[in-house]
C-alpha cells in the first residue's frame, strides 16, 4: 500500500468519535514501516494492549481505519488457531478482535468480531517475512499474488461489515 501520514490515518477512522481518533496512539515510526509489503497497517496501542487498529486502502482512494478491541489473552494457548484475514495458523498468536460498527449501529452496541493475528502482521506472514512457527502455513498450491489478493479481500470484507460510510 501507499505510505500514509498520521493525519490521513486519524481522518480515516470509521468507528470511533473524532475526539477518540485524535487521541488514539498512531505509530511514531510510520516512515520506517514496510509499506510496500503491507496490505494494511495494523498496530496495538502500547498504552492499552487490548486496543488495536488497522488502516487499509479503499477503492475510492481514501483510506479506511477501524478501531478494535482484542481480548487481552490470545485464544487457546495450546490450541492452534487460524487468522481469518491471512489464514495463518499460530499456537496462541491469534486474538478475537471486536470492532464496534460505524455510526448508529455501533452506538446501539452492535459489533463485528474476527480472529486476527495478534500482532496484526498478516501481510508479513503471507509474504513469508515473519515466521509464525512450524506448520503455520497451510499447504496450498496458490501463488503469493493469490494469497495477497485473498487477504486484501478478507480485510475489505471485514471493514465493509464495520461500515464504510
Ligand atoms: Zn493474519
């Protein structure tokens, strides 16, 4: 994806108030992020480890960002779980993340949940740039491009469910 500025990221949030979007912590090292290898930028709030955020490009050229609440503990330490975005399997490295829906639906308490890599580094797992351990990848015959396209589609579907108005 194309590099984004802090301002662009803050303006892209769909499911939190303008005040929250202004205050939430955006990574300080945006310039050093491996944008060329990212399908979306995801990060954890260093001040509030149960909070996570992701921002992705959208078809109209304006990025979309989603605020997430992750369960502090990862799902099943012994059990292997699969990320629903990139389909990487980790033992203990996948979290159930919940996003309040945008607008009125969110104010009424509606939310969307998904199992996502706890470090939100799906793009790097897909490209083999981060290792999730033995047996982390499904044995698949599809190409890297297809895996990337699938991850992008999964993230877009998740963001669309939150609401992209
Ligand atoms: Zn993932």
